[in-house]
């Protein structure tokens, strides 16, 4: 029997190479070895952007296209929309009884967003509780995420344990499966994020990618072409590590000695990155032309996910002695 894993992403707009390298490609590698669920968490998006719901349909669609062009195969994993499986909401309600408000308000993700965006809603406070429900409703053993999500998974394990202690053994306590590439720097050397506008979109043209890289932040001590550089401090080199095989031998030494200038270094990176993204971009273009197929995949994925989710909810109701009818 294969173990189960689940992961999810918010449909918050165009995906970038950080999402691709830190998450999607890793998920695609895992889908052969695990029973896998890939969720598009539209309800989570509402916790911050509850007003602009008109964009969601297109974003959900684009996210499904991104998932599949990155190699997620609907035959191997269930690709689905969170709000299509109502059991997530039911379990969220039950789980909300098993966690205290101070535990949630202390989470760094809550503190950060509250400060940045002034988010204060009841729904936003429950963000990690909904995430715990996403995971536990499939009794997932592991959750492939980045380090920034670790505390949320621990919280999910904690809630699962509390449920088991209160009502009897029902849930698996999920574990974090850290992604091999933890973080990708953006063009300004902060973490790559659409909200910082320092990102390299997957769906961009090759020219656009090259142009964005051209403006990328580099080692501030390497002012002129022949100045010696410090690759370990340069975000461009971090990207070379991903896209340029043999970067340690071919890029780092000539940068250090000053033989390789930043302009040429970035041109090499742009070429390698575009080569690596080309098959994904081509697949994207193909898939985007087939909306009926994409929506069918999501519907089918939802049906498969719901079957498991309903079974687990039955166990929950039985454990809680709330199964009133046969
Ligand atoms: N909070 C996650 C993020 O911001 C998204 C998410 C929602 C998720 N539900 C999940 C991730 C369940 C893993 C498992 O990236």
C-alpha cells in the first residue's frame, strides 16, 4: 500500500519559477511513489481576498494548467478544487473546537499577515485549521511543503492527535516532507513572490524572462565586469545552481577571478532557464487550448477526492458518536 500525500496552493495568480522549482516539480516526482492529492485551495484565497471573487474561476483554471504542464498527471494524482469537496469545510468546523485562539494568534504566519495587511477576520484566523482539515480529510501521511509551512503541518498533527485522544484513534498525524529546493531568490534578492514583483513567471515569454534576469540584483561588490565576485552571495548564482549543470565548476571560478562578468553570466542563465522551461511552456500553450478537458480533469479529481473524504468523515462522525442514522 502506497502512503498518501497531499499538497495545495492558492490560486492567487500567475505562478513563478519559485512555485515550479520549490513545489510543482517536486510534486511531479512524488506522484509515482505516493497516493497523491493536489488541491487548488480557493477557500484559503478568500481568507485574504474575499472581495475579488470574480477572478477565481480563471485563476483556478490557470492553476490546473500550471499543475499539469509541470508534469502532474491526472491519471496518477487527483487534481481538484478545495471548494468542490465540501467535507473540507465540515472537518474544519470540527477541528476549530480542538484548537485555542491564542495558539492561532501566536503563529508567525498570522502575525506577519496581520501586520502587513491588517487581516483580522475570523476566517483568516482559521486559515491553518482549514489547512489541517485539507490534510487530515485524506489521512495524508506526509505533506510536501517549504519550510515556511512547517508550523502549519505541526499544528495539523497536533489537532489530529487531540482528536484521537478525545474521540479515539481516527487520524494519522501528518509529517512534513520538506522540498529539496527550499527557497528561490527573486530578482531583488528577496524571496521570490508575486507580491514583491520580483518574480519570473513560468508563463512568460523567453524574451521577458531574459529581460527580467538582465535587471536582477547581483553581488554588490562586483561593480565592474572584471571585479572579483562572490557567487555564494549572489542570487543569480543560486539560480545557476538550479539551471546550469556544472555551475560550481564553470560559473563560480571565473566569477571569483573576475573573468566572467555579470552581463554574460546572466545571459548564460537566461539561456539555460529558458531551455529548461521550454517544454513546460509548450505544454502550457497546448493545455490552455482545451478548457473542456481541464475542467473535466478537475471534476474527476474532485469526485475521486470526495470519495475518500466522505469515508473519513464517516469515521469522524462514528468516533464522535454523531452518526444518528444508519
Ligand atoms: N498554506 C499553503 C501555502 O500557503 C497552502 C495550503 C493550503 C496547503 N492547504 C494546504 C499546503 C494543505 C499543503 C497542504 O502554501
